[in-house]
């Protein structure tokens, strides 16, 4: 025990700095540069609002991430529940006094920033679960009492986000949560049961869905039915990606992008624009960078001695993967259009903040990887 | 302190590591799936999506093609293009279309009817298609628009080209005219459909219509990149249109202008032709109208004026007008009789002014009679009695063959003019087929003086005269100048050769058989003799000379003594209505007869008499006697024709040098 404390206590700042994961950092930086250039392209090759604020945010949040990385992992473990409760509080605040935009009440006004708490919840839920299962004994995990609390932790924010309404984010929160639950060791049969339950309740869910949400799902199955209406986004996105070809149309030369055929090209469809301009090769490169990031996060998790750090890294890596695949599948026409940003690439402060907080916890795990948490 | 440590902790770790391993494997599979999808979209279906993307972003605007010109033999432009100022609006580029239209209406003073028409047009077009507000802005309007342009966003003053006929009414019937393409034009002509743009003018009649496909030219194409809202971002491509082919005609504007002058205030036609090359020197039909009126849609008043004119300006009399040829047919009747050995040149008839045949009285135009006349005199004084007797002996069927051979009863320009009429040269067979009744012998007599069923166009008479005047050889009439066509010298040599060939044939076998086997070959017969014995043709020509240049000849008063201009001709006065005995007694002056019942005046001629080169036909509808109404016009025209000949030959030589 003494040894342990000594180990962590005696670590100097430079040692900590040296023990950071530089591959991960470089990858995040590359992603930052790529995303800034993509944003520049969405602004039509001019340094306009989106590009400027994206670059600014990236720099601020990247620096913030590095600073937060030096926080002891114990801090995150200690504040795990608090973090969750604060974000949940913000969600409730959003549903009561939030800012409404395009028919959805998602944002809270924090005076210096308009925050979207649902994005933060994507991370908070992983931290919360990581803390919960860090303490839990393996033989108690599948006990009824120990199932009910995580269930509550998961369902509460989902209900809040669905009511905003924001189907996309709530699905992503649910997916991140479920993956962590499964990784933590919950018996597979429970997932099968609840899956069956969902299937049975599907008709009721459909009845609750808003007309535009139903339309999106119907459109997914047949986008050509109404090419100028609901199917427009999917069709234009596929045209943009498909016309990119092997090497793409070239930087700033994506016609679908600069001629404004692409909807929401800053946010959810940023990959479409990138893929149109840089083609198959560029898309593979981007996927490779994401792959390396995920690999590094998993690797850090593997080497972490604390269960909290391990589960968080595994959970975070998996949810980043889920975000990426859901977003790409969506713009590639493999999934219905639901609002889901591409981590780091998409325009949006809350999403980037959440991702960067996630990375700083991962980095903290790396720096304090030998440390055990009680 | 060791949270989750010990055995339980180890188990927990192994579970999470195992599950993470499964998770990682699943991730790889899913990434693989995304890459596969990317591959299928970007590599396999790249072409398809590239096309779709181009379809999204590229839009084409077709510019109106520039129409080819018409020019006369001397290179004068008869139909060309004029720069005009137009006002265009592309509705999708206008923020407030209605407001703009109302502003334009006030500025340009558009009347409510035209305004409604424009709005209707707008509703029929696609929003990116150009809407033409005005096709021909006056300079005033153009200046006004430019003055207000800053508040008329979306309105575009454009410099465009429009058809222009600088000779106004002089070439209307010969050229035809253009007007806005109709639904029907688009259906009938693929080429028009292919190059159609709003406001396109196409040929409606005449050469403008016949040569539409050569004249029309090709569209210029502007290819623009547009954004999702249809706004033009930048020009990708500009393909310049090709101007349509210029067509050179054989006509002479100066002679044509004189024809127009001569027929002023009259209804009629004048045709002039080169008797060797077949080139049409002039062809005018009167009254005419200004084809420029049709360019921007003719006004109601102008149209009514044309439509209600009793002299019917819309008819191209030269090729559409069918009239009895009257005495102008007599040279052919005489030739036919000689060629068929029905009479000899010495045959004589005593003309007393009228003759009884088949229980009918047939009058000569001269009530007092011509006395005893031979064939030469009969042609010279146009004695009807002689021709009654001669055609009685000849018979209508033999006359029919000769007349057809010389170009009557068949279209002169087969296909060049859609509106050209064939006319009618009667025969016994024709009457049986067409009317179902047998030929009456009396009808032969009136056919012999160019009355009855016989109907010819003025152009046919001109061709007939040409083919007599060149010594009796077939020629090919043409109106489109072709550098490569046979020269005068070559044609003359060819005719001479064919003449000699026929002479030797004539000596060998029975020419009569050969003569009667009339073959309907047009071009292969070119420059071949139309006669059996050229002496007969020469005899007829000489008689025509007498008719104009000897005392008592019907057109003696219109003669020119100067050998350079001297011409030979034959008058004709064709009856519109059967003259009753009472009218014959009254012997009314022309001014006392209602216009519609007056005789048509005709005259055919060729000249110069020595070495003739040109033939002409003059026709004055309800003009009265040929000798007084038609022949004097020919006299005036011949001077110009011969004077212009040298100019013409100079141009011809020059153009031959250019080859």
C-alpha cells in the first residue's frame, strides 16, 4: 500500500507528461486539423463563422483535455456519481427552461456557452457505470437489486432526451450504456429478454413516435419515394459520396457540398462532404485514424490496473465506435437519418466537449495506469 | 482498499477482458461493413453517382441559332440578320416576379393583351427557361430599361439577332418568310425540335421553309453550374453556335426590283429565265407584302389588310396561279402540228372571223377575220380560226404530248416549293379518268387556242419559251446557285452534240417511232432535243419574231429595233368567262367590264433574237389584252435583262476563277 502511494505520489510532472499517450494525442490533433479543413470546405473555402468557431473550440477543448489529463483518476472515480447527477440536472433544466431550436428543446443557456447536456450524458453515463461496477462484486452483478439501479441510471436520461425530442442522441446514450453494462459482466440473457420486450412493445413505441420520426424511418426504407422531400438528405448524401470515387473531387471541389445540395453538411453530414472531396482513399484514412484512436483507448484500458479506468476506457472506446458507425451508416444510407454527430469532426461544442472530457479521463487512466482505486 | 480484489476481482477482470475482445472483433466486422459500403458507392457505382451529381449541378441554356442568309447572284443579301435589342427574364432568378412584370409593363407600355400573353407563356415554361418580354425593343425602350435597370433585378436587356428582309416585299413569294415556330413546326421537323428555343423563328413557306434544315444553324450552348436553389454559380462551358448555311440564289435583285415596279398595283407575275443554264433570273408575284411584318407576329390590322385585299397577295401566282395560257400556247400547238406532219408550213386557212364546226360557232379574236393566212401569219397575228382548224387535225392527245414535253402540266421546281402547282394539260384519257365523260371534239378547238381545261402557271410558260428558244432542248430550271453546275458553254456544246446525234439517228431509223415513245425521264433527258426536226422549232421561233417585229404582229408596238435588245414573243389573252353573243356585239372597252370578268393578259418572249439567252413570261391578272397589258412590260424589262447580262457574266467568270 505504501508502495502504491509512493508510486503515484512521487511521480513528477515531467514523468506524467512523458507517460501520456502520444499516438492518441497526435491522432486527435490530426483529426482536429482534418475537421477544421472540412469545416473550411463547408464554408465554401472561406474563413467564416463555422470554421473559426470550430478551430477555436478545438484548441480550447484540446488544451483543456491535456490539463484535465493530469487530474488523478481518483478524482473521476470520486466524482463519478456527481458528474452524472449534474448532467442529469442540466437535462431536467433543459426540459424545463431550455432553448428551443428547430422544434427541439435541447440546449441550456450557460451565459458563456449554449450547452447540450444530452451530449455530455453520453460520457457521464459511462463514468457513472464505471464507478458503479468498480465497486460491485462479480457474483452480485446479476442480482436483481444490482440490476435495478443501473436500469434507473440508464432509463432516466433516455426518457428526458426522448422528450426533448431527440431520438438520435437518446439512442446513442442507450447504446453506450448498454455496451458498458454488457462489458461489466451482466448476463447476456437479460439483454435478450429486454430485446424481446422491446420488440413486443415496438407497436406502442411507433404509436408514440412523432410523425416526422415515423417519416424518417419510412424514408429510410424507400428514399426514392419522395426525392425532394424526406428522402432528399439520403439521396443527396449518397450522390455526394458515390461521386467522390477513388480519390475524390479534390479539396474545396466537392460540388454537392459547395453548391448546397448537402443538408446539414457542418454537423451530421460532415463525413459526406469529406468523402466527396477526398474519395475512398480519404475515407479509409479517416477510418484508420478513428481505428487507431479506438485501438489506443482499448490498449490503455487493458493496461489499467483499476477496474474503473479499464471499464471506462473500454466503454468509451465502444461508444466512440458506436457514434462513428451510426453516423457513417446513416450518411451511407445504411441506417435511418437520426441526429448523430461524428466525434470531433462534426460542428458542435457540446459534442466536442464531451468527447474531450472522455479523452482526458482516458489520458488520466494512462498516466495513473499503475494506480489502484479503492 | 483493494476494491474488487482477490478471486472475485480476477474473475471480474477476465470477464471484462473477454467481453472486450468479443466487442473488438465485432467492431472490426462492422468497420469492414462500412468499408464495403464505401467501396460499393465510391468505386462500383461511382459512374452512376457522378452522373447524378452532374445532373444536380449542371444546367444548360441553349441560345437561339443564327439563321443562314440568302443572297442573290451578285452577292446582295436578300435575307439576313439584324441586331435587335430584346428584354429577357429568367423567372427563377427574380425575387418578386409579379412586381417586376408590373414595373416592366409600366416602363415599356405593354398593352394588357400582350401582358396577359406573356404571363400565360410564363405559366407554360419551366422557371429557369428564358421568358421573352419584348423581342424588339425600340431604342427608346432600351434606353429606358437601362436607366431603371438597378431596380429591375432579374430583367436582362439582350442583344440578339432577328431575320431581316431588306428588299421588303420584292422577294416575299420567292423566298417565303419566317415566323415564330408553331407546335406544328416542331412536330413536323425534327431539326426544328432539336434546336428550338423560346422565340425561335422558322421558315413558314417558300425557300425559307424548304431549306429550313440547312438555314437553321446550331444552337450556342451555355453550360452553367447551379446551386441547390437554381442560382447560376459559374459558367462551365460555352459552345458557340454555328450559323446556318448561306444560300446563294440565281436571281438578280435589280431585275426582280423592276418586276416589282412593273407590276405595281396590278395582280400578276413575271418570270425570267436563262434558257441554257435554267437559272431563274427573277420571279415575282404581285401584289406582294412585307415579310418583315411576320417577324414579331403580324398585327391584326396588317393581317386583315393582306387577307381582305381582293388581289390576294398571299398567292404566289408564278407557281401557284393556274390560268388558261391563251394564245401563248400557240407556238407549242404549231410545233406539235409540224412535228406530227399534220400540216406543212404552206398550209393555208381562210379566216372570216368565225367558223362553224360541230354545230357550234367558234370566233376568231378579230371579228372581221384575217383573210387567207398561212402558219407563219397565223402565229404572227394570232389567228384563232387557223388554230381551230390545225388543232382539229392534230387532235388533243398529240398536243398533250408536245406540251408536256416542253414543261407544261408538270411542276417546274419539283420539291423546291411545297406550294407549287402542276397545272393541267388535258387529254382524252385525262377527261375520261377525271370527269368520267368522253372527249368532245369541240373541246380540241378551244384547247388549241389555250382555253378550256388547259391550265398553266406563269413559270411553266417561261420554261416552255426557254426550251423553245434554246433550239428545242431540255433544260433544268434552278433557283439555287451552284458553282459546280454546267456552264453555258458546256451546255451549248452538249446540245450541239445531241443535235448531231439525233440527226444521224434520224437518218438511220424511223424517227417517228422514237418520237412517240415519250419517256418520263427528267434528268437523263437533260440537254436532249425535245423535237423531231429542229427546222420546225426554228420555224416557230421565226414566226414569234415576226409576231413582235413585223407590222401587224400582235406585239409589234412593244418591239425594240436595236439588235442588242431585240426580242421575239407571243401574246396571249385568256378568257375568264365565256363571251356571250351580246357582249360580242357590245365590244366593251376593258374599263367597262367588271374587274373579275376581265381577260388575263399574257406574254412570253425570248431575246436577244440573235443568239437568245433569256426567256420571260409576263402575266397580268384581269389585265385585258396581252398585246397592250403584258407585252409593254416585257419591252421595259428586256432592256434591263440584257444590260445586266454582262455584269452577270463578269460575276460568273470571277466565281469560276475562285474555284
